[in-house]
């Protein structure tokens, strides 16, 4: 009878392992989905911060720099009219500032895309973790059935 208990323990161990694998897969999947949700929220927060804080600050800074450049040119006594070096300097400065704004917008969009892609990758990983738990559980159930049949054969039940 002692052998019967040992044989049943293998069966019960496989069932316990199956339940654990399912629970662990579900837990890991839920945890990874929370990470994906966090990445999406972070993307939205970063975008909002850029639109409401970073971009207005950048524009004010550029406006201040344009004013300081104009004042410096006027203090020097140079004329700032088309065809003159001061005018060309102001024009180039304005061009560089516009380029900086475009680059800042581009970087914002790239950051947002990176965060969203990260969230999608995490969602896919979560799905994989869930299926891994289910497949491991299925394998353990088959092992339990095999163990039970083997035990039955050993004990001459079949």
C-alpha cells in the first residue's frame, strides 16, 4: 500500500504543477499587461508635458533670443535691412530656431512611438506568458494521466 501512496503522489504532484503553471502564467501576463498600460500612460503624459510645458518654454526662449539679437544689432549701429549682414544673421537665426522646433516636434513623436511600440511588445509578451502557462499546465495534466495509467498498470488494475 505504501507504493500506492508514492504512485499517487506523482499524479498529485503533476496536477499541482499544472495548477501552479496556469496561475503563474496568468500572474506574469497580468503583470506584463500592467507594464504595457504604464508605457501607454507614460507616452500620453510625455506628450501632454511637451505640448503644455516644453514647447511653450522653447518658443519663449527663442523669442527672447531674437529680441536680444535685434537689440545687439541695433546697439552696434548696423542697419538690419534686406541684403545686409545683420539682416542675414537674423534670418539665419530664425531659420535655425524653426529647425529646432521641427526637431523638437519630431523627437516628441519618436518618443511617443517608442512608448507605444514598447506597450505593444509587452502586450504580445503577456499573451505569450499566458499561453506558456496553459501549455505547461496541459503538459502536466498529460503527465498526470500518464502517471495514473502507469500506476494502475503497476498495481495490476489494468
